[in-house]
C-alpha cells in the first residue's frame, strides 16, 4: 500500500543495504584478483563500506518514496481537475501505478549496481595502496554526453574518484582502472562487468575497452 510504518521503512533500508554490501564484497574481491593486486586486506564489512551502504540505502529508499508520492500527487491533481469521481480516481491510480515499480526498478538496479561496484572497487584499490585511478567512460560514444567523454581516460586520486562516482548519472558506464605505476601491479585487464538479476532476467552493464 501507499502507507508504511517506520519499521517497514527501516526493514526496507536494511534489505537494500545488505544487497549493496553483497555487490561490494563481490566487486572488491573481483577487482583485486583481476588486476593482480596481491594479498590485500579487503573486507566488505569494514566501517567505510558498511556506512556507505547504509547511507546510500537510506537515500535510495527515501528518494524512491518521495518520487512516488510526488507522482501520485500530480496524478490525483490532474484527475480532480477532470472532475472525476473518487472511485474513478482510485481505479485509475491502481491501473497507472501497477507497472510503476517495474520500469523504474530496472534503471535503479543498473545504476545502483554500478554505483556500489565502483565504490567497492575504489575501496579495494585504496586497501591495496593504489593512489590514483584512470576513468573509463563513454563506451558508446554517440550516446554519451560531453562530460562523460571528457572524463574518459583522465587520472584521478582515489578521493576525487569517489566524488566523480557520486556524480554519475543513471545508466552510466563509468568504471575505474588502477593507474599503473612501477612496482605496484602488472598484467592489467580493462574490463568490468556488473550484473543483477531482475525477475529471472540478467541486467548487465558492461564497460569494455
């Protein structure tokens, strides 16, 4: 329903935070192995990851709820302007919003998976002693905006990369590669794949060089 208790909201935030931490655990370990960073003390249960996942989950749940409420308010206002009866309005709300979660869920799934993956990647690089990273972005040039094209290939500090990650738009293709410096790594591979299942179908964001 449209009304939920504080306990319901907290449970929702905890579920989302748990999913984000799971993605980040996989991402950190995968990128450490992919880039041959050696024996790195990486743990997805560290304070940075847990706190980030908790904050992001709360922001995400709040944002979805606020967007839904605003959409509902606009829908009802338009219906009232048309002098529709309460029953007509209720029936149309049910019909209109029946598919509302689905079309947004796919975009949110892709965006938040990539966001969590990128944050975990940066945390893992940081744990490995990597100071700088190179942005990989605008994979499909003709569908990319100027900012993403400009960012592609640029080198950032780890902290700057965290900021860039939070600025990424929905369905973005940003990923991070460790900036190679003598003595800290060899044999780089430049592919990152993030995936999430939605109703049995894979949702994949692929960032190829």
